[in-house]
C-alpha cells in the first residue's frame, strides 16, 4: 500500500520509523516521478512532432 501511495504522489500510508526507511521512501518517490516524466515524454513526443508538422513549425525561415 505504501508503494502505491508513493507512486500516486499521495505520500506514504504509514511514515517509516527508521532513517533508512525515510531516505528510501524519498528516493523511491523521486525515482518514480522521473520514470513517469520520461514515459510521458516518450508517449507525447510523436504527438508533438505531428502538431509541429501540421502547423509547419519545424521549417526554417531562410
């Protein structure tokens, strides 16, 4: 349940007692956030590329 809450951005269900647990929870949250951002970039890049082609935003003005 803690992992699901951290992945969802809610936080931990029960705060870890030890320093190692708190550090792990923080690092895991940052890591999951980076993975989500990278996945969104991979998924949305083709859509953004198609929009640039549609509006001719990728042509250089010479």
